[in-house]
């Protein structure tokens, strides 16, 4: 058999180099174009020194473009990836020169613009030169101002959405919404001083030795175990007694201050309103944080740390501030000495033993707000002191606390308080505007003669259990209200607006809540059994049982009297 030669199939490509037909086994496969002089590169290079010499910068690049057919794209998250070798990679010389060259070019461009500006100034008139100088001065001012602001915005932590003070249920209906911009325009002038209806409690005298406390002679804040009664409106026996014959709106000074100063608030808070007939009762919830003092609430960068373990989260700071305020208000008094009995005994002390009760004087007052609205509220004094002429002066005692100067305005109290107390107070007014306004309104409602402020700081910035008193300051409430821009006519107008709105609603229970993230307060219509605990039900049952027992006793007494008459 003769040999048989099968000639190969030769493809002719007159338009270029390479095959013009694709074999079946390579069909639908991506094709990377290349040129004959392309060098074969490495699959991966871990040295990092491949392109040190600029002559070989395009060593493995294709002449046909990007070559993205076989490019690898890693789509998974590489945030957790970390190099074992974290040493800084030395940049090549040409890259280091590039930045220097760019800086030199920018400097030369800046000098050229200055020379051009000076040349233009040479041909301008005197008036045009003055206008040009003013324009350049204003431009530099804007650059300095907005450049600093942009830097602050860049370094500022993102604001987290705050939580509401109470969880809103689906069946709660919004009956009214009031924005702060509208409330700030309200005005109710010519409200007369409150009329005293009853006074209760006993107060201790202020210890004047604390006026001499300075940062160099600081005093340790002591832990004083005394009982503070924060009783809500409807649980007050005196208000229940007064509600039978006088007034149609009832509240406490803390609740009134929260409403009257609400445009300054940032955190969420809530108040329960009950309309019974033509009367309104403003209450706080039993399990709310209403009585806790906020810290840096109105600051530019308020505390936002989360987690119960963090000592600087908002709730931990509020608990610390309340603890400081309670202890400071009792420590600076002349304890275990004669007290001033302020009328009747304390209505909240059971058994008549008030040795462990905090110094407090309750003053129940009445205001006529016009249009048939008569307000009755329980106000408080914390202590009493002797005035210049020997007269008694009532005061409210409050504590301002420093937690970490790096995050609360940058003003360190130990270096500024003795010489620049105004700067410290101004920072507190900025960071705690709502809290200070509420304190001032409460003092004005009670008719206090003085407000005593104490400056209390942590002994160590990371220890919340030990504090020191660095100084005190005394000021009249009216003067302080003018200093912090607090307009009482506007405060009365806000309260009157809220009362009028609630008076138009039908009988039932309502909730006033500040929106946690917007400058708005809303009034919700809530079911009558909302926020009622088992203890309330048991107390109501006990009251009804005691009333029925009293009625039975009266009936038996009447029957006995009739039998005696017959005899």
C-alpha cells in the first residue's frame, strides 16, 4: 500500500496576522489581543519592586489596550483583610519628586497670581484699590471661617437617630402637632405673681463656708443617703384636696418647666394629660426618666456613645448628674441643726419621721392665666439663708457637673474656673440650655430669691464614683433669666397654648411627647388604661373598699342612733 499524504488546511488572512477562522474547541472563549513583541509576565508579584525603574514601567502592558478579558475582580468585602507586613513601602524616587514638583508648581502659581494682583492694583484708582482690598479681606475671612467649619464637619461623628422616650403604639392617634418655630412666637404678658395657697415641709440653712471653695481648696463630694420625693400631680394629697374647690389645671413645677422651655429641648420626653370634666391634670409616667438631668443635651456634638458599659453614654451621664445634684444640694447645708418649718409637715412623709428626708419646702401656688383658666402647681425650695438685713431668703440649689472637657466644649474647669468663671458658665449655657432654663423657670414659679450653682467635677476623668466641688456661684433668678435669654411671656404663652389645645379635646387620657429627632411636640389620644400598673389598680380597689367600709360604719351608726331614740 502506497503512503498517503493529507495536506493541512492552510487559512489565508489577507487583512491581518493570525487565523481568520476559530476552531470549534476555542469557540465562544474570550480572546486577548496581543502583539509579537509583548513579553510574558508573571502571574503575581509579591515583591512590590517591579516598577522601580521608570524605563520598565510599561513592561507587561499590551499594545492593544486594557486587556480586560482575563481581568480579575474581587467582589467580596475586604475590610477585614490585613497585611502581615505593615511596614511603610518606600516610594520610588520619581514618585517622591512628583509631589514636591506639584507643591512647587502650586507655589509658583500662587506667586504669579499675587504679582498679577499687584500689577492690577497699580493701574486702579484709589477707590478701586480700597474696594479690591475689602474684597480680598472678606475673601480671606470667608476662607478662614468656612474652612474651619468644613474641617469640623469632616471630623464630626455622624448623628445617630435618638430613641423616643416611650414606644408609640399603633392605636394611638395624633390629635395635634406643634412645631417649635411657631411656639417661639407666642406671647402671654402681664401674668401676675402666683398666690400662695399652702406651704409644707422643712428646710435647712445654707452653709456659707462653701462660698470660699476654690479649685485650690476643693472639697470632696460626700454620699448623703436622704429620701427625695418626686411625687406626680395626681398622687399629691394636697393637690387632690385643692382640686375639689379651686382651679381647673393642676401640675408640678418640673412638669410646667418642661412644657414652658420645650423649644430648647433636643432629647425626647413625655407628659401624660388627663381631662376629667373641665379639669386638666398633667402627670409624669411612673417608669419614665423624666426626673433625670440631661448632660450636654444642646451641645454642638452631644454624647452619642452606645452601650451600658460606656460611662459617657447619655443615660449614664444623666444618672451621674442626678446623683451629683442630690448629694450636692444636701452637703452644702448645715445638717443636723435647727430647721425652718415651712408651714404644715411634709405631706409625703409617713409616720412623721423626717430625719432621712431631704431638705425641701413645698409651696402650692395659684395663677390666673385668663379666659377662665386657673393654674395650681406645687413648687419647691431647697434651702433657706439669712439675707443682708437678717430676712429669710429661699434658694434653689443645683449642680453643674464636668464629665470630660475634651468632649464638652474644651474648657477645663480646674484651670479656668477661678479666673474665667464667665467662660465656664457660657459653655454650660451652650451645652445645657434646656436644663438651665428649666431650673430658672422652676425658681421663678416658686418665688425663690436665689439660685445657688455648684461646679462639681470628676476626681478622675474615667471614674464616675468620686467627685469634687470646685466652686459655687449665686445669682438671682430674674437676672439669670435675662442672661440666658429666657422670656417668661413666651413661656407662659407656650403653656397657655398647650392648655387651650387640651381643653378642646374630649374627656380622656392624652400623651404629650417631644419628637426625638425633630423640633416638634405631638399630642396623642391614648386609651384610658395606658400606663396604669397593678399597684394603681390595687390602690383603687383598696380605696373603694375603704369607702364602702366607711359607708357601712355610717349606716350602722345611724341604725344604732335610731334604736337609742326608740328606747
